[in-house]
């Protein structure tokens, strides 16, 4: 049995007990990225003497957008550059327990480990140790200013993720965890983070299994996408490229409006562009599907998937193209105008709104997810899914199985607003199926056990895809028509 006071490699931490489980919050895993470390990759934290009380969440990262309930309008813990902390939930009797590490989403712009939607009690009830951690977002974490000034580092947020996973690998045993049975998982930007970790040579060996929910593998971009987004940021800051050094010492608050402008308005200038994210550099040397095809994640078992209606939310938020004129501009700016007729044929017969929702889904999520799953399926057991379950409220809103609607079922977190009006037995059932699959996968690398039918691994021959819904099913090679059209289209690349 683990004690509440445990000795990590940096020093002792004291947790607390709630309802028969142990928790340690606000454990530092890296030095505060402040002063000369602003815009630098994170480095491991210093050792400390005595016992550090781990009873409260650490500061959350600076948030660079408001997102209706998350981001800057969520009142949880203080924002600070000093934010590189992680949290551990553990069964009281943990001993060589499987470890599940969650990486939050938030469009690379917001997010925090102290968000109640990402708490870990449901995993501890299944004898799994759960960890989440903060990483820097927005300009502090994802803007690659090094393309203009090499005194800035690229992929600062990616370095945070790697250091957090190194800490887990090196320390989780003293919390009762098995360092040789670690699963990483994340949704949206967190799913992109999972693809990043599967591609990064310095993350190799830090985990054994991975789950990417609605990750945007194409958001791991070449410098061109970064240049376009950063150009808008610099313009809104009324700065010149030669003045970027001023960012190192100015108050973070002065960056808010420019960063939020990029998040909300970049598609006005560049339809179909994704928000600034991880960049290809020495940490991530190539696109995820290229890296995995070359064996970057050899031996890692994975679950990759998307939601059926990924595009509906972003269409309504005006973050995806909303008409064919914008699609034509997107293709022209990307040097592939010849692809327009093929896209029009693909979405022929659909209303403009429906066509644009599906086009955005396929561009941002579907095509690149298929590239990744095809790349990894010969290097480890690989499971594909699509989430089709729709709550009553999401259907009434016209969003259907939209982006993020699989997070609650996967983590077994009940989301009051979204679950409202839907019969509880339906919500309970989808939670049982999806959370149960994630638990079984974390324990033994196979998602089966609570599912109503066998979920087979994805192979190039069968391309088996599990469909989560009121009545689950299996499809083979779904969406292949869209993939064939999109697989060679490169947007702002």
C-alpha cells in the first residue's frame, strides 16, 4: 500500500485521501518557464528539501481565448507562466497498477489539468492510476517565433509534454504505478499531442500504448502554416518582425487580443487554415504518418478515432470554410486549385451547410487520421473507431456527433448540459462501452471486455472500424471515397 508521503526523484510530496483514493495535485515536473525561460523549451525541475504539500492544483497556463465555459471564462485556479505541474489520482491499494495519462485539448489555445472534465476518479475505481498535466498554450507554447529570431525555441509545448512523460516514467512507481504499462491519451489538441509523442524520437520508450481521440495529425505543420498565423499575430500586435524580442519581457496580458484574433479570425484571411500547433523540427522531424510508417512508434499499441460530425462545431464557429468561394480561395492559396472539381463531386447533392461541415471534417480530421492508422497498423496493434452517438441536445442544436462529444463517455465524466434530455440509460450504456474499452486497453492492450461485439485490430486488408452508438456496429473501410480525394491535398503546407 502506498503512503500519502512519497519520495519522487526531486523530493518528497504529500497527498491527501478522498473517498478511499489518494490524490497528489500540483506536483512540479519542470522549472517554471519564466523570465529567461519564456519562449524556451522546458527543463526538468530542481530538487527540493523537506515535504512539498500536494493538496491543491498548480497554476493553470495563461489562456488565450474564451470558449464558452472553458478558457479565460473558466474560473478554476490562477493563470500564470509558472504552470508546469501535474496531478495524480491513485487507488489506495495501488501496486504495479496500469497508468493512464490524459492530455487536454483546447485548440492549442486554452486548457488545463484542473478542468473538472478531466478528473480521474473513474479510472481509480478501476484500479488504474490517472495522471494529467499542464502544458503551455497559445503564443507561449505553440508559436514558432524561431522562424524569424533563433533566440526563440520551437515546440515549447511539445517539450513540456515530453518532460511530463519523462517524469511519469521515472516516478510513477512510487505512487503504485507500473512504469512499463503507461497509456497516453488525449482529445482534439490532446489527440494532436498524442500523434506528436508517437512521432518524437525523444518520447520513444516513455509510454507503451496511446489513444488519439479526434487528433488533428495535419496540425503538426511545416513552417508555412506558422508563418501565416504568426503574421496575423504580429500585425495585430502592431509590431515588426525585427521587434519580436519585446515579447520576452512584455506582460502576457498585452498578447491576449492578438492571440484571440488569430484563433477566431485566421480563417477569414486563410480559409481552412488550422490554428498554430506543433511544428516539424528537431523534436518532431516529419509528419506523424511519415514518422509512424518509418517505425517511430514500433511496438506501441494504439486506438485512433474521430467523431462522425467533427465539422459541425467548427462550421458554426466560422473556423472552417463556409462556402465554395472560400474553398476555392483555400485551394488557390495552397497551390492546388485543380482539386476543386474533385471536391465538388465528392459533396455533390448536399446542402451548402452539410457539404461544408463534411468538407471541414474530412480536411481537418478524417483524411489524416486514416493516414496515421494505415501507417501504424504494421508496427503495433491498431484499433480504429468512429463515435456516432448523439445526445438529444446536440441533435436539437444541429451538431449531432460533434467534436468532443466522445470525451465524457471515454473518461466516464457526466456532462450535465450535453447529457440533459437524453435518457440516462442511454448515457450510461455509451459510457460503459467506451470507458470500459479504454480501461481494458489501458490494462491489457485490448479494448474488448465490456463491448457488445468483438473489436478487431485494423489491418490493411479489412480496415475494421468500431462504431460507438446506441447500437454499436462494425464497418469496414468507412469514408474511403473521401480519403481517396483528400489524401494528396496539402493545405498551407
